[in-house]
C-alpha cells in the first residue's frame, strides 16, 4: 500500500500556527506523506516567513504567489493557481485550516475535481454573514468530507447544517498545540523586558477586522480607546497592514503615533507576540486566534466585536465581548486592572495533542 498523500494549504498569518503541528504529526507517521502549498495570500516577511522560522515549518513545496486583491480577485487567483497543482499531484486529501480566502478557494477547487477535503477548525460560526470569514466557514464545511472541530459548539452547528456525524471529529485546537509547544521558548525571549515593560503592567492590542478598521467612524473609536488606555498603562499595538493602510488613508496615523503611552510597531513574530501576550495585564483584540490563546494562558481578553465564532472562550475562558465603545472598553479595562477580570479555565481537549488526534483519524480511515 502506498503512503497517504495529504496536501496541506496555508496562506495567511493565522494558518501557519495551525499547519505547523499538523505537518509535524504527519511527519511522525511513515504511512503519511504531507506536502505544503503556500497560496501567498500573505507575503510580507512578518506575516509569513517569520512563522516558518519561529515554528520550524519546512519551506512550502509549492508557492502560488497570489498576493492581495479584492475578495473575488484573490479567491479567483488562488483557484486558478491551485487547480493545476492539484491535477499534477493528485493527493488523497486536501487539508485546509481556518477561515481565510485561501481556505475556501482551495476547498472549492478540490471538491469540484472530486478530491476529498479535510477542514481543520470546522464548525465555528459567528452567525454574522457580514464577516467574510463566516462565508468562508459555511462554504468550506459544506465542501468538506472530514471535519475536525476545536470546541463543542462546532458539533451542534454542523449537525444543524446537515453534515453527517460520521464525518465530524472533535479533536481540540491545533493552534493551542503550537502555543503549548512554544510557550517556554517564547518566555525565554523576555520580550516585555526587552521593551522596557514590567510584567502585568501593560496592555497588548491587535485590531484588523474590516468592521472595526475599514471605516473612519470605527478608526476614530479605535483611536479614542487606545489613547484612553495609554493614559492608564503602556499599550503595545503591533499594527496589521490593513489597519495601517486605513489609518494612513484617513490621515490618523500621525495622531495615533503621538498618543501618550501607545507604542506602535510592525506585526510581530510568533514568539515575541506570545511572550508579550503571556505577560500582558490585558489583551484588546478582534482576532479569532488571540481569543483562544488568551483563554489558554488565562490572560483577560476584551474582544471588540458583537459576536464570536469561538463561544467557549467566553463560556469557559477569559474572553469578554465588548462593543467598539471607548467608554465601555475603558470600564472593562479598569475592572481588569483592579484584579476583577475573568478567571476562566482551559476548554476540553485544548491539551497540545489535537494534531496527533487528526493524524490518527487519517490513519484509521486509510
Ligand atoms: C486576512 C483574512 C482574515 C484574517 C487575517 C489575518 C480573509 C478574507 N481575511 O485578512 O480572516 O483574520 O488575514 O491576519 O481571508 N497586506 C500587506 N501585506 C501582506 C498581506 C496583506 O500589506 O502580506 C495588506 C494589503 O494591502 C491587503 C490588506 O493587507 O490588501 C488585506 O489583506 P487580506 O489578505 O486581503 O486580508 P486581511 O485583512 O489580511
Ligand atoms: N500574531 C502574531 N503576531 C502579531 C499578531 C498576532 O504572531 O503581531 C499571532 C497570534 O498569536 C495568533 C495569530 O497571529 O497565533 C492570529 O492571527 P490573526 O489575528 O492575524 O488572524 P485571526 O486569528 O483573526 O484570523
């Protein structure tokens, strides 16, 4: 019997910490041969290459170099570039992760050509179709033959959408596999200390959701809340390129750069970001992954969104949803600084072994 051929796809920042443990677990089995396709959705070194070096991911076997564009342009370019790769390599399964445009584009190409698709991080739903990621999640799950779920809410969501239970496996969270593996190396970097920050005495912020940063109204609120937080404690804000571009477009970059207590920087590598997150008094974010990572670390997290596709981080974890309102965010932050932030616990199966469970499902199927 030949090896099981698994073609893994990654394209944007949050994909790399999800494929890293999968590639490692697959490499551990002589029965599996895995390859990595990088779509090139993200291409700046600090949104892509840094994760290969920080996480020890082998270089991609194939790079599609698609770059940025509108949703239709980017999705179409990925599909066009991915189709010949698939036809040439003929894997047994295409393995996609998360909810970005690369995820849905490669799933659609594979399903149309009758290749089987496995979706890691299936079943998450914000029930908000104004989010591009929600469209990507719904479609990817409908196209998938194997669905790996990170938290229990995913099981109910997929059942409701008619996905047969035999295709669905609750395996835990591959992003947490990466965190658990690299936490001690991240701590050893002492990034807060290197930046002159005292532990538990600063706030870490990341914001890049179009609903928060694409319009002037949202940006002004972001600015006001960061300025207010900066009066209270140091705020480290690694700025996503989408956010930076919008701030510059609206002439707000200079004002934010001048805000007292706010330190702007380029997007950080995984280990530096984790080192900061681990020592932060609070994290303010709209990231999907950061909600989960703070829950695992037990660090209070204020998520500036009306909903989350990761409800377990609110039900069991340290996450709180807060409207994009400077006054409300200020109040919640104050509560956290008084030591009254959420405590929380780690969700079931977020134990560092999700990728191994996924590998074992593949081995059982074949
Ligand atoms: C994408 C994902 C989002 C994810 C985020 C993680 C989709 C629809 N969105 O959003 O779910 O949370 O990645 O970070 O897939 N840019 C650069 N350099 C890069 C990449 C992008 O400068 O390496 C700039 C470009 O101006 C680009 C903009 O950022 O137009 C947005 O990039 P894009 O990949 O379209 O969406 P993200 O906002 O990054
Ligand atoms: N992250 C990082 N550097 C940063 C900001 C985030 O390494 O400057 C990591 C973070 O720890 C998490 C992932 O990037 O592992 C989350 O990606 P992102 O917020 O871009 O996407 P989302 O999860 O919202 O789709």
